[in-house]
């Protein structure tokens, strides 16, 4: 799954973090790759 948008400041990191959290809460193994390093560390 990819979260992408060409615009700056549209909430991609927030959407990604919430999606990763929701999938992990459901017991799925999730790997989030953020080349800019903006996602929080769990």
C-alpha cells in the first residue's frame, strides 16, 4: 500500500501513521518505510 500525493502539506504522514496503527491494532505485521524519517517510532 502506498500513500502518495504530489502536493506538500496534505497530511500524507498523518494518514500513513494512522493506517499503520490501525493495521497493527488488528494484529497484522506492518512495515512502514518513510525515507524522510517523519513517521514516529513505536
